[in-house]
């Protein structure tokens, strides 16, 4: 299985692109992805003729600029047509991706909101906060914007969040390198995973493993059931900003402030490929749901698409 660079979109935004997510199945278009930038805009990108190398073309088909400040996080769901964004003005915003419509703005006030994670049910989103608490908000049509519950980590700034595929488990990474694991919204385990901030974490596709990406340049791998560390990978020379598992469960990708994207073998824990397509920090990587495309976004405002075969 090889990954290769295909399309590059230079200056896709006027400033750093902090986040990217593929459109969920709920939006009916698996050929779309969404980017959020420090420039305050959210853009939807559509890939025409996906899989046809001669004709494949990426274009921006929508720009949402209701945001008054930089976009921190974007989230979609397979069960919902909604896109949820969080921005530096402490607001969550809900958009209908299908209809390209703005639905609602949620003022998180002093509670603040940082990274977002959509619950697999598509009915709620979790947001990390500066106080370490995680707020869970409804994004159901009738009750959108209601605070459902607050989960206390008693830890530092909650930088990263990930649900497992069933939504029974939520992992939260903080600025001090700790991971807090909630099961059925109850804190069951705390891992002192890294000595520095955890900017990203994800579960493997089969939910058996939890991967944590840290400023200490490593990615740790934990058994999601026993919570034991079963591996670590080193390769980046600076902060690891993002980690994402491929849908076939064989690989994971990382993005780093060393300007590189790396592809790793999950079983062997080895680096298979390194890409130096960005000229600035790489903030995020994301596989599409079919697993045949990977996208990375960077501090220079560029988007890089990769083919996965």
C-alpha cells in the first residue's frame, strides 16, 4: 500500500489552516472535505471525478465566513448532516452541509471551547476547555445548543478529544501530557502518557488501541481496554500536531511542526513514508472514509491531497 502526493492547493486560505475534516456520510457527499483557518473562514472543498487521475480536480465550492475569529476545530458526523465549528471567539457554530445553511451559533462564554469531537450518534459534540473540563452540547435539531453535561478531568487545558466508534469511551488529552479516559461519561482512568502537551489522539478503527500525539515528538500507543502502553513511535523532530488512523486499520498518519507528514505501519510501529510537501508546520492530517485519500493542512495556508492505494 503506497501513499503518493497528488493535488496541492497553494494559499487555500489567507492564513494558517488549523483543521480539516472530511464531510460525513450524513452530508451525502463523500468527495468533500472542510478546512478551518486562522483567517476566520471555513471552506468546503469538492473533489470532482475522484479516482480518475486524468480528470480529478479539487475546487472550493463554499466559503462560510460568519466567524469573527480564527477557526480552531471542525467536526462532521456520519449520522448527521451538520458541520460544527469552534472558533477563537468562544462560539460553536452549526451548519447544514447538505443545504449549505447556517443553523445556529452557541456562545460558550467563559466556559470556552477548543477542540471538537462529534459523538458517533451524531446527536452531540464534546468540546475541550481551558479549565480541563469537557462540555457536551446537543446538536439535535430540536435542542441544538443545549449543554447536556460537563465532564471534569481536574486536569490542565483539554487540547484534544476522541470518541471510540461506539461512543462509549471518550479520551481527553491535556497540555501537561495526561490522558483522561471516560467510559459512559464517567472518568475511569488517567494515563500520564507524555511529559508534554497532547495535541491529538485517536482510536484505531477496531477501537482496540488509543494513539496519542505529543509535543515531545512521539506518538504512544495504548491498549484501549487494559490502558497499558503497548508501543511508541519516534521520527518527527518537533511537536506532533495530529494523528489519524486509516479506515483499513493498517496505517496511521502524523503531522508535525517539523513540516513533515509521516505514514506509519500500525502493527510494525514503523515509519513507511515521509512527505515534505509543506513549507510550514503541518497542523492536521485526515483520511477519508473510504481510505483512498489523505489530506494535510499547514501553517502556510496550503492543502495537500494524497492518494492511498
